[in-house]
C-alpha cells in the first residue's frame, strides 16, 4: 500500500488512479502527515459496501429477533411523530 501526500497526488492524479484501477494498488493520502483518505480499486469499494450492508442486515435481524411484534411501532406512526 502506497502512502502519498495530497499535494503530490493532486499533481499526479491520473497516475494514482491508474495504479488503483489497473494495478489494484491501495493508496493512502496524507495531509500534513495525517492519513485523511484513500484511493482504492473499485472492487475494494464495492466489497466494503456489500460488507457494510451485510453487517447492517445482521444487526437488524438480531434486533427484530429480540423484540416482540406487539412492541413494534407502525411506520405511519413514526412518520407522523417526526413530521413526515
């Protein structure tokens, strides 16, 4: 994994995009020595989104399994309470 300053990345942006897209390299961007962002292959970003969705779904399933249907609040009631 490469580490590069945002200034250097800005000056050679297309090179870093190629490294991520073609070479599948992950590049950490720093600003004033602090890691602030990353350029990653699209496959990594898609995988992360899918993983986050899976974790969210598992958490929802767990919460639903721990509650009784009579404790659920109808969506229409929630919308009314929050002003939608």
